[in-house]
C-alpha cells in the first residue's frame, strides 16, 4: 500500500523555522509501524531526519510522537491501524507537544524528568529488613494495589497530551503522578507523607481536570486518570 | 569548523546505564566520585526489555539450592563456563535478589507474601531432574522492574548522570586507563572524561543480525572500543539464538510462556520437543530448542510450509499436555493475562494474534552475546591467557565475558549476571579508586576519534551506512546463524572484509552538529562490522559443536581439543586468535542430555 507521510521538520542549525517534510512511500506493508516508515525515510531518502528510538517494540519509551494528532509510540502504531482498511493513507508525524523541540522529532526531555524527580520516585523504608536476611513480605492483594502504575516507561505520551500541562508546564503532569502513585500505594513504602506534600502542592494533582487524554495516550494501557484520582483521594482522606 | 572539547574529572566513569551500569554506580558511588555516561536516557536501556525472570535458588515454592543452579548453569554452558565464576553467580544471586526486593522491586508474590518463582528452561531439581521454580518474576516485565528500581535508587543516592552522551573512545596509555571520550548528542561537542577507572556496561551487539530481539542501540560500542584499544574478545563465536522470537520481527517471546506450560508445535501438529529432549521437552536449553526448530523447518515441518513453528499457550492445548503428564495444575485465560500481559500485548499489536485463543508464529531470534570483554569475577578486564589484569578497566553485563555463560546462557541468568557482577565491579572500583592516583591525560586525547568522525562526516564515497548494515545483517544471518559450516563461515568472512573496505568510503547526509544521528549510526556500524568479523573468525576456527556454536561439519563436542576459551586480539588490521583454559570445578564435562 501507499503512505503519504508528512513529518514536522526542524533544524535550528539550518533554518530558524520548522517546515513539513513530505514523503510518498510505496510498497508499505500494513504491518509496518510508523517507526519503520521513519526509518525508511532516514535510511533511504534523507539521513538528516532525527528521532529517538531504541527497542522498537514499545517497552523503552523513546519514540513517543504525535501521530495524526494523537500521542503514541511510533514503534507500536501500525500503518494498518491508521489506514483502517484503505489502500492508501496520509500519516502526519509531529513531535510531542509542550516540550521544546530541539531537532525534528526530538524534544527537550529535561523538564519532564525534573517533574519525575520532584515526586521522590524511589522506595523509602527505613525500618530494618527481616532478621532472617530474606525479603519483606507483601500479600498478593497489596501487591496488586499498585500494579498498574509499575508499568510506566516514562515515554511522556500522557504528560504531553495533557491540556493542563500545555497551559502551565510547572504542573508535574500525569507521568510524575503515576510514579508517585506507584509508591504511595505500595504497602512497604514509608514515604507517604513526604510524597503527598509534593503532589498536593499548587502544581500537583489539583491541576488535573479529569480530561482523560493521558489515559487515552498511554501506550502501556495504564489507567492514568484513575491513578490521579486515587492520589487525590489519598490527599483528602489522608489514607491509602 | 572548530569543535569544542570539554573536560571533566571523576574518580570512576561508568559507560552504560542498564542493569549492570546502574548496579555498579550504586555501589561505586558509596566510595568514589562517579559519573554514569549513557547514549540513551537510562530507562531506555535494554535491561528493561527482559521479560521472564531472574534466577535465584530462594526455594520459595519448592526445594532448591544454589548448587543446583550452579550445576544447571555449567551444564547449560556445555561445560565452557568457568566454574569458580558460576559459583559466585549462583551463590550471590540469592542475596542480590533479596537486596533488589529491599530496594523496592515489586516482585509478584506467593500466597504467603514471598517472592513468586516460576519454571524456566534448563533450571532443574538436580535429584529428580524435573524443572524447578527458580525464576523470580514480576509478570513478564522483570527487566523493566529491575531497570526502574535501580534507576530510582540512583536518583535517591544522587548519582551523576550524563544522559545522551555517546562514548566513542577509551583513553589508554600503555597499561593504564585515563578516561574516555564522548560526544554530547545535543551539541555534537566532544567531552573528555578524565578518571582513574572506567567501566563498560554497554550491552550486546544483536544488531549484527537481521532478525534480533535486540534494540537498535545494541551496537556493541563498548566491546568494539576495547578491541581497538588492545583488549581481546573472548568466546565471540558463542551468540545465543533465542528459540521464540516473533516471526520476521524477532521480538522476544519469553521462555516464561513455556514455563507456564506453553508448547512448541510444528506444521504437522506435533509437539516436536519430545523427540529432542525427552525429559524436559520444551524447557530444554535455548540452543537445543533453537536447533530443534531449525531442523523441523529444514525437514519441511514448518507451519504452512513457511519458516516458522507455533508456540501454543492456549489453555486448551496446555491443559491437554498437563493432564497427559499427570500434573494437577491447570492454566486459565485469566492466568495468561495476569502472568504474561506484555506478551499478549505484543502478539496482539504486531501479529493480530490473541495468545489466549491462537498459537503464536515464532522463529529463533539473535538474542545474546555469551562472549565479550574478558573479565575476572570482580569485573576487572583481563588482557591475555595468563589472566593479566588491566588496572582500572572494568566491564560487566552482556558486554563482559566472566565467563558464566560459556557456550550457551540459561534463561534468567543474564539478569543475575547484571546485578551480581555489576555490584562486584562497583565495589571493586570504589576500592581501587581509593588507592589509585589520577594519572595525567595524554596530549589531545580526543584527536584520534575526532579524526575518524571527520572522515565519516566528510566521506565522499557512495556507500550508505544503512545499505552496508543490511548486507552485514544478511550475511551474518545466512552464514553465522544457528548452524554453521566452514564454507558458510568463509563466505561471511569474505563478505565482511568487502564491507569493511566499502565502509572506508562511507558517505552521510547530515553535516550538522546537533543530534547528528546519521553520523553516530555510521560510527556504530563500524563497531558492528568489527564484532561481526571477530565472531565469524572465531567461529571458523572452532572445529567442534558446543552450545550455541553448532557446526554441521563438526557435529560433536571435542573436549580434547576445544575445552578452552577463544581470545581474539586485534593487531593493526589483523586479528590473532589465542586460547585460555576453562576453570573446571565440581562438575566434570559429561554428555549433555535434557
């Protein structure tokens, strides 16, 4: 099948304004991913096209992009899904929104990781470990409580689809709250209060307007909006 | 155009931020000023793609002992692993997995709340010979949890990271190490990191092959840099083909699928592993299963006459075989969703196949380098058959060869290797940095590699990196795959020599500085080409079949001549092979039957 690929290009070393690169690709397999298409452009048409990617199967989180107006991982978005049965399809690829574009599809991830680090995204437990030298015990039910939020790969698809984040980039954003949730609801963790102080701040969970873009954008199918709601409830009740 | 060179000084420099690099960073930073330098953001590292589990004889669900794990590892290695190192691996696996839990790693739990464990290929109760539940897991994303947990702990402990800095050279002066040279991806500037100790934890080079489970970034940078700086490569002929990659794509389908009861079925509907491994069948070692699949396909037993077989984990099929085997446990659709959620997601996304209802088309996929940078059990890099250490240089993880995997790695042991030897290397580095001096940098330490970059940038030839890479992957797949012969290996060497010559005339499109991934991909191709050549050369020399190295023309293992490790040195443009003895301990080599 044929794909008319339109890619938002930007290279500040060459010209100050972004532009659209247009590429007509024939003999595309419906099973090709958008990453395959971008690689085809980079490897056979224009080597200057720049993007981040690594694992190419949706677990490393490198290649979140805006594809036909919706955030997704380029490696997990197959042409078949966008073509919807048609034999030719237009696909538009842009960098994710709300972070500064550095070159083509590459954005500045530092503000995203600053928000991540702000929620103290690490296990805290100062109680002595079991005297028998073995693991701390945790029931399967307690473990299940935070399972969904352990899946996060920090791809930023959620945060950069969030209108509240677009409006004010000091909002920690859904990805950071997902990380906070993973620890707040872990029965072994003792950092509950410290972490709630951060996510309960002016730029914390109350910026969320329950728009659900984050949930729709998550390539790992995390129920992000639900996780944020649970953190809000923990804040109001003081309990998990 | 002038290029800026920046200089930084640290005690220890760790290259790579996967499991081994992060574990080393946590330990080294307790006693030394450490920088972790990675071409990817740390959470993008390929440790995160590991699925099924990390092996440790915790005995949480049934009796197990670390010595059994050690025996299984040695047997799995086809007796090429160094048994003193294997003892360290399997003994320390137990405390290290507990330590990961104490760091917060969310393992799945048994009903009593302990770390849950499952069966995996080649892991057995040594007395009954039956599969044992040894793989500690967090669904089918155990590696993701390890990577996230270690990165989280590094943040907590304020480890210094240089993310998206691509290391391109090692600064070695005679037998001392002075630091590394890196390119900052965002600016294209060169950075010299001056230090007392350097560790490579840069992962494997599966991208030498066409069908691989490996990330695009796995281009063997650390190994190639060491090779160029006078470090030999050990046992490069042993590269693991994982039996169950998604057909054509190579995406890994964990052995945990078979651990949960999944079976391999050929085009005739036969469970063919019963022929090849009568005792543990589908849970035989990976080399054994990959060869069996290959032979079935060769015999015309592929599904629909194509080059794949089926991996069937549908409850109907699994329960039929469980009942036949007299087992009481049964598999349900809910258990598949719960224990193998990512696998289900992969096959639904990429194949449109629902593993709860249909079998998955699979073929062997290039997966893991057993060989690599030779080290001792503290991660210290060794230079020759006499085990001479190069002070201050370390390696750990897939890029290193301790050797604990020998000729074939057991499933789960890569994650064990990362954390056990990452930790030991980190401890040793901190100790080393306390007594070592910071030796001065040589003049223009970046000059050599900068010249190579300028050569690629200004190349006027007509060779494109992507086209050369495709040809390299094709010859490696056709000729240095599951089965090899002298003829095939000669073909590969001829092709690779030709590609090396064409690589000298490479040309790229991007002449900019910022995020010049065109330039860096071309440089990475140089690493892959060298490692491919060393692999083919080492494989051609080894005239026997052992573990992952199967020669049609030499089908038997030959302990008399070949119970030894290969060391391949680079001397100018030539390679020289040397050998060193295997450390044998409690287990004398025996015939390997599963």
